């Protein structure tokens, strides 16, 4: 019976690594730089070296390790192949097989970073006790991860849970990063909230504390908490888009709970005050009791979820 | 090793039953009336009697039967409990346990009828060869069933795949049967298409063959095929709503294929000409190659899928 498991979260600038016991207690965590040069060819060897060095440092024999789970920023299919990870310089890469071969055949599981983070929140974060959940990451973009019966919904091409790019607005004139117009990400990400605020500020000369300094998702929600009427309008717009989007997702996969994370979620439960009205108004009655919670693992969700993948 | 399996599809007026071999060849199929009086208390005993009579008629011993799968019109949770089946007169009912006890402990599996039909289309219908699919039933309402890795996505409360009630229109003034406003079902069902056509006919006095007789989903698509300009406008509206709705569903669960069934699907592949433009325009790029097919099992999808549930 293995005692340990590694969780690895590959980001565009750093790789986070964690050593866990099989109950999910983190024993050690550290980072190494992500070497994206030369098509990212050093990334997996660097990870393998770091894992093997940790085992050596702690005198952990290979037989005591259940395996290594890896989350990566791109679509990962059910076989553990990642298709295009722009931020890492990778084209198609058999993540699972390549890393396993660098680790002398050790078990490796791979998944998309947002999906893996969702699994982490289920295991040890805001979604504990729920086997059916949707994790929503409101950061620079909007990411999502769907867990059904305790497992990641990968989808046919690794695009399961790509909820940032569901279409929510027919009349958008600025393109989303994905090339489409009117994606949820254009209104519910940190960038999106900033853009909604900038548009609102330009619309007329209504007074607002947002006119006196930097406009960001953080300053918008700080202003909301201070009762700023214009900021509240922006939060209502944000909540209208996100609430309706989550209601659609609820009607499709019927999760027990939405776990909201990412930088924007630092605003706290006030977010739910703006998301819930549109959610409640438009959701199918059978999904009306879906719960909402904040993510609790922050940037560690990825290493937790990666480790959990190996233990299933 | 069992040789046979029964599939049962409980409808509001008749119960369809099928006897299959374990490869999915239908050996016999028949119907009995659905006795909804007295809170539907006779329905399960009638089914049990009919199954046992068929076994007796064909000299099939219990040990040769893998079990009985049942699809029913209501939300069925992962434990086989149906929560409210209005058309049958049922409140909460432990479908799986009750029927099994009437069948002397024989294995019973239960699911929502739309989900079960989706499984049938995967096994022997329009979705063969695909383990990840979304079945869409365009009938009086819009039903849906989602299959992930060969299994029904049930959801937390049995509302998984309730895609008829995803919100697609903010400016609707007529309520959907569910009580909300702007559900997909209000535009993409047979009833919805008829309503769109009626609205369009009232809008002005543009010439159309639809002014000369009954207006229904069938006459609308017959007129589309005959080149009627007004009917084509109606089909475009239908396709805009359904195409955008399916694009959102694709971004959430990333199926390999959509299998379109129900009465409206009798119009044939012309439907895809109207669904695809909005789908292609709004879908996440990772899901752009999602296939579309017509359902092929018609009203038998339920008995096939019900049987398949027992074989998993």
C-alpha cells in the first residue's frame, strides 16, 4: 500500500509541486521555474528531476509512491494527451506517457489545470462532501471544472467545463480572446469586470469613487462594499451574466454545488448577492437548491487535485 | 451468465416493454396500459406481472435474466428513487427497490425517460460508437439526456440533461410550462415552432403557404423544403435558439455528438442547416467538430436504453 502521492501544477512561469500522504495531508510543497524555451522540452524532465530529488531527500522508495498527478494549461484528453498548451510552448504531448517514462514507469495521471483544481476543491477545499460540483475560476479569464460522481468530466476533446466561453451576449462588439463574441469570460472575469466598469464610467458622468483611481475587479467590489451606486450597477451587470450562465450549467449537469474561486472571489460572499438573483430567476426548478461556496485552496487547488487524480 | 434483459419505458398512457438478448437484439416487444388512477399504485405491479408472464410464456428461468431496466417520466436520482412523476400520479417512489421486490429480488435499474432514451441511442441508435453524447428530443417539449463515458449523467437531484429549460431569451413574455420565461423549449419544441410561426404570421401579411392550413412543426418544415420564405424565417429563428443552446451545452460537457430525435426530427437533416450556423458562430473552438446525427430508434429508444442500464 502506497503512502505518498505527488501533485504537480504546471503554470506558465512556475511549476508548483506538492508531496502528500494518501489521506491528502500536504507534507511538503515547493516550486520550480517553468522553462518554456525550446518548445518547453525541459519542463517534464525538470519535474521528473524534482520529484526524484524529493524522494531521495526524504528516503522515499518508489514502492511507497502511488504516483504523480499533473495539471497543465490546455485540453487534456482521457488518455492523458495534451493538445496544444500555448503558454508552455507545447504542441500535442503525451503528458502521461512521457512523464511516466522519465520516472522509470511510475504511475502518472494528467488533466487540464482548471479541471484538476476543481477536483482539489472537491477533495480538500470548498466543495468537500460533494461528489458532483462545478468549480468556477474568476481570474484573468473564466475557467471551469466539472466533477461528476467524484471524477473529472473531461469531454470528447478535453474541452469539458470550458465555461468561460459559453455564449451569453448577442450584441457584443469586442472579440473575446478565443475569437468569438459575447463569451461569459468577457463579463465575469477580472478583466471583464474592469471592462464593464470602464464602459459604465464612460456612459455618463455619474459620481463614483471609481473615478478617483485605478479601476479593477478589486476596486469595483471594494466600492460595492462601500455602497457606491455606480459600482453596484457594474456588480449587477456582472451578476446578471454570471448568474444566468451558471443557471444554464446547472440545468445541464445539475451539480450539488458551485465552488467559486480565482482572484475575483477574494471579494467574498458579496459576489453571491449579485449572482443569485439572475440564477434563481432563470434556473430550472429541479436545480433551484444548488449551493454556492467560495473556493478555499487558492493557488494550491491544482496540486491537491493532481494528487487526487492518482488516488482514484 | 445471463442471456436476457428486459427494458421498460413507462409513459403517461402506455408502458412499453422489450425483451432483449444481452447483445441488444430485441426478441419481443409489447405494450400494456399505464393505470394512473389511485396514485398510479398499479403501475409497478402491472409491469412485474407482465415481465413474469413473458418469462413464463418463453420458459425463461430467473437465472437467465440479467435484470429489468426502467425509464420513467420524472427525475430519478442515483439510488433509483423517482421524485414526483406528475403524469403517473406518483410522488416520491423507490422505483428500483419497489419493482425489485415485486420481481422476487430480480435486479432493477431505474432512470429518467429522456436520459434512458439517450443511452438507447448510444447503444443501438444514432449515437452508436460514441461514449460521450447528448441526445436532444424535440417533441411537445424539449428533453435531453447526457451520456458521459457510456453512463447517464444523472446529476445531484436527477435533473441532469434538463436542457429544455435552459434560459435562452431575456425578453419572453409568455411563461414556459415550468414557470420560467425564455426556456429553450419555448422555441425549439414542436409547440415552440408552432408558436414562432404564429407570431411571424401575425407580424405582417407576408405571403406564405402556412396561411392556407394548419400551422405545426411539420407544416413549417414542409414549407421550408418547398422554399417558402416566411417558413424559412421561422426555421432560422428556431435554429438560432437551438444552435446557440447546443453550443453552450457543448462548451459545458464537450460531447462527441448530438443525437436529435423526437417528432420534430422527422423533418430530417434539413434541421441541421438551421441549427449549425448559430452553433458554429458561438461554440468554443475546442468543440467546433462536434457531430450531429438524427436519432434512429424512435419510440423504442426508451426500452433499448432501459435494458442497457442493467448491462453496465
